[in-house]
């Protein structure tokens, strides 16, 4: 269903002459009045200017047509517009035209054949939108003198002029003010950190050296799996131990292993000849296995200190990302020194610190919102939807005089970093239904909260408002605005600039 915002405004002949199309039509006479209408459908805005309609006299329409893209309004650049006069007991009259040299403006001329009250509509036929703007009843007068003699009610000051051409050149949008249910919030400090069980620190078990694994030593940002060997730790040699002693132990173990193997072979042959009992073969096999194990251990100890791949393997206890490395391969480390810090960044905890003085405003923390630099919109967290309330502390910290509330949140894109300090809006658990506007609508003028109301297609009004509840990208208004009024939701600063320094933006009018 179409949303109607229909206004009839008397414009002076001077204003019409200044914006008249250069298409061979005569400009309005001095003293003649004209009409401007702004009308909305769900997908388009029509702003049209024309002289009062007179039977037998050609009237030209400058139909400014805009696509209501929520990310920024756009001029309609193709298609055709049909003007229809109907009703009043008379035959229907039609005229059509296309987009002029100025994108977004359709030029149509019609010469009414009948007087009286007629219904005026504009039908847009384009690839992006096919809509009808029903503008209501207009009067077709018998002559120009009669038309000019009719006085319309004054609408007040002209307001801030900001043409459609200027609007189309920037990121601009407006929207009607409506009531929304907003959740009450209070602004507090918070920190992002790894969740419990989602963080691991690998430390040196003693003084020693680090060696790289076959895949190299871990780097910051590297993704690791639980159980993955990240490197090796080589303990420092004891006071009476050196590399030669270790090599001697390897040779001794190798000789003993060889003797055990030969003894086993001899006994197995005797057992086949039924010359000995099976028990002696089993004992020989056990001695052989033990000798081989001692040889492996001696070789491992020797490799640990002589450049081999030995050492105590440093394994990741969790799946995650390497967020810090305390030393590199070949470095000497001390007992207890942090070697590798791993964190699961796929899920994080947002730890909110609630001041003791604000606790009375909170029934139960139900979520939070915050901004990241470089992002246009706030990140809104709702417990039970995209966040989980892990804990709400019952003890006031004696040093900070705060109580923690912890939310677990997903971080699939990895833009959130553990350790980030944030200012967040914490939902208190209360809510209210209130007139609300996007935060992008608000302009701060030295502590005064201002919005800009679109009175007509190219006329705006500065309005001081009293902000109320803040909920993510929405701000409640206590006063200064009425339900249904259209406020500038994108481009408010440019409208303010047009009011204070029009030359800075240029006129840009092509009516």
C-alpha cells in the first residue's frame, strides 16, 4: 500500500522562473502561482512542480523521480512518465514524457480540455520500478486570471533549500519517523578475551634450548590443531654430562642390543631342535626388546643435544591461532618462560565492567552493542540469539568497584581481537516503545542535538530534538519530532552545510 505524504505549496513566480526548463515553454508570469507536490510510494519519491492548471493552456511538469534505496537514494535514469487527469465526469486526459538531459527529471506537458476538479496521477514505467503516484484532486480553472486570483494558505518559511540534483550526487536518504521498541542501555567499558578453555600458554619446563619442528617454528597468526607438534624443547645438560658421554652411552646400548639379538637367534634355533625349554626363548625375547628400547632412548638423548630432531615435543593442547611467540628456534630459554600463546578466536568473551553506581538500573543484562572503527553500523548482541550470557557477577571488585557481565560471542570473520578494549552499550533488561530515528540522522551542534526534517522534496527544516534511549543504531526521541515526519537519515551533515554555507555545495538546479 502506498504511503502518502502530499503537500501543496505556493511558490512565487520568481522561484519558478529560476527553475524553469529550457524547452521552449514560456516561464510563469510574474505574480502567477504554482504548485509543488511531494509524494511517496514504497519504492519511489515524486517531487513535481507546475503552474496551476488552466483549460486550453499548456502546463509543463518537472517530475523529479527518486528510487528509495535505503543505502542512498538514486535518480531514475530511464523509462517514461505518464501524467493522467481523470474524474470529474469528464474523459481521461493523458500525456507522457521521458527523462530529460538532467537524470532523474521527467519533462511532460499537458493541455487540459475540461475545467473542474480532476484527479492527478503520475505513472512511472521503468526497468527498476513501475508505480503510480496518486496526487489527489486538483482544480482546472477556466482562465489564468481566475487561477491566479485563488489564494492558497501560506506554509511558512521556505526552509533550507537542498535540490534534488544535490541530493542525487551524494549519499542521501530520508525516512518517516515511527515508533519502535528500544531496549534501554548504559555505556560502560568492556574487554574482549578468549573464553575459558579457549586459551593455552606453552611454557618452558626448565632452562634449555628451542628447536623447530619439521614444518618450522610457529609464527603469530598461524592456525594450529590440538596435538600438533609446534617445536621441541631441549633441556640444558647436567653438570657432569657432555655430548661425548651421551655418544658413548649410545654405543654401549647398541652393543648390548646386538648381543641380545644374537642370543635370541641362537636360543630360537636350539628351541627348534628341542634342546632347550620355551621359557628361555621368552626370556631372551624380553631382553632383546629391552635392549632395543635402551638403544632408542640413548639415541634420542644424544640427538637432543647434538643437532638431531630430538627434544621434548611442544604440542598444542587446543585448536586455535598462535597469538604470541616468546622465543624463536635456537633461542635459549629460562624455566617457566612463555614460549607460545594460543587462543581460539572463533568464540570470544566480552567482559563488561558495570560500575557499582549503575547496578540499580539493571534487572538482567540482556545484550550489548558496540562499534568497531571502520564499520558503519553497530554490532548488536542479544542473549539467546547471537550471544550467550555466561556470567553476571554478584561481587563488587574492591579495586575497580565494578561487577562483570560476560557474554560469549561468535567471531567467524576474525575481525574481533582478544585484548580489545571497547565502549559498549549494555542492555539493562528494560525496554520502551518510542519514536525512533537512526543515529546517522543526528547532528551534534556544540552539544545541541539536531535533525533535519524534509518538509518538501527540496525544502528542509532544522529541528532541535531531545534524545532518549539508545539501542544500537536507533535513538529514541523524547520531543521535537512527530510521528510520520520524514527526517534525513543519510546526508544530514550535507543538509546542515547547505543551510550554513550554500556556496560550499553549489546550487546544481536543472529545473
